[in-house]
């Protein structure tokens, strides 16, 4: 079959290329489909769409919501004319689900079979079946998922992946217009999948599982070498969660000229790991702290203390490994004192050499935070992103919230 995989507009609708992402997940799906004998191309609107996209901007808070512009869907329709696919698979998250549904409706209008996959369809499959012919629940690059593209192999319109498989090598050459990705984005790799932690705001374990599946460290190095990448990001949910594997990956990456960043859990960072990261070319680790208060650190699932954060930060900076500290404000019921305490500690950490980044707590479907908020499904999902000031659920006045967002932006900027 001739299959077109698609990723909706994101950076384009936020009017800034700083939000440009790299569809490594869809590239894995493409690899699996190609091994099954199908022809595959990827339409990623932010790079495949010939319409120029605004450049510049920053990750500052205050973005109200994604635009509902239909221009990207018109470009997608032109891509359908050019590719003439037998089946279309659309991969998406929560905030871009409106655009994804418009793409699904365009397929339905043309009589083209459509398949939804990704985090949002995996968590809310019944909703997405109102638009798409079928939904993959779980990992779309699993070898069994190829059956969903054939109508006869997907009774009921849902195909659930129960157990994870090996992580496929992504097919990075099938994105229409893919040459527009930066070298940093092209240098992204994955060393493991699955996360054992229970962060209240994260739905990834519900899709990819809590069992950690690890790639052979030598294969990770070979992939980096094949890319010719000199910089990039390891996109694991939490690098080094299995320490022996993290150290082995670092040992392999010592052999190549590759400067990289990664996300890590504070508990997984020690002197031995920091030494290995430094030797391997890691230039930055990103660590979630989330709140200055014990209450919200506990409710968010973070077992960290300011003392431990400071110790790890000092040890990393001493090895020339930068540190980004993630914080969140706007927790449901968060008081003014709690909110501004987080802003103050983020500012203190910035003065001490870290790079704090403050986001807005967002209750994505399937997360403990969603359950905590006891939310009804909204009419639209366009504000479900960590930069949307509309997501603030703190127990503060409108003026206090506006002041908090403005102050947070002075730290983020």
C-alpha cells in the first residue's frame, strides 16, 4: 500500500519556529511499515507545508491557545492530491488534536481510510473514532500495528498494543521537506522507552508502559555516527533510569563527537553518572523540581528536596554540564504563597547558575493531574499546553495570576 503518515501543524500555529519538533515517533512507524513492504512518506506540516513559517520567538508563558487556522489543512489536502495515498495515519498529542481531526475529516471526505495514533488517541480512542476509521492504542511502531492499516484486520476500529517491542531505527529520510530540520533536531536519538516513575502530569507511561526497554548501547552509537550528528538530544523520558545502561550508553558516546542534552530524574544523578555524562559529551541535563513546596512536590510525584537539587546542580556545573530546572505553577488549588515561593526559588537557582524554566501545570487526559482536577472534557483542546496562561488553576485572583506569569517570564527569558 501507499501510506502517508501525517503530523499536524504545531509551531506554525504558535507563530514561532522555536516550537518546531522532530517526528521521531512517526519515523519509527514509517520504518516498521516499510519493513512490511509498504511505501511510506511523512507529511509534517511545520516543514512539509511550503507556506513560510514565522521564525524567532521564545518559550514564554502567556500563549492563550493554538490558532484554529485551516490553512495547514488546505496544504495537507494538496499533499493528498500529490501523494494519492491508499491510507493516511495521523499522529498527534492533545493540543494539536483539533488540527488532526480536520485532517481526518478531509480524508473521510475523499474516501481515504484514516488511522489515528499517538498519545491523545491512545488515551481517548472513543472520541477519535468519531472522525478516524481506526485508532492505534499504544505504540504505533510495534510490528503488530501494521495490521490497523488494513480494514479487514481491525475489527471495531481499535487496535490495542498490549506489550512493547524493540525500538525500531527511525526512517529519517521519508519526511517531505525534511531538509528544513535543524542539525540539532536531526541529531535526536532514543536509547530506551518506558518510564517507571509516577509524575502526576505525565501520560507517557500509560502509552509506553512502565517497564524500561533498552537499546543496545553500541547501536545507539552507530545511529549517531550514521547521522553525522555533532549535536542533538536524547529523547528518553528519563535517561539513566537503569544506571548500568545509562553508563554503558555514555561509554559508547565517548567514541563520537556528539554534544547532547537529556532529561533525568534527580534521584538518578550521582557523581559517577555526572563523570560519565561529562566524558560522553553531555552538555546539559534537565531535571524536574516542579514546586518549591512540599505539598506540590509530593502531589506531582516528585521526591526531591531543594538541598538535593542544589548539590546535584553544583556537582554538574563543576563538570561543565549545564542544568535546566523545570518548575510548574498553576496547580489546582495552589495558593498565592505557594505559587510565588516557586517563582522565588526558581530565581534563586538562576542566580546560582542553573537555567530554570517555569511552565504551567496542564491536566492532560489520563494523568493523575486530570483526575485531581475532576475535569469534564472541554469543547476544544487548543489551550492544553504548558505555555497557555488559560491553564492556570491556582487559587489566586486574576491580577495575581497575571503578575505571576509576568514574573515567571522574566526568569524564563
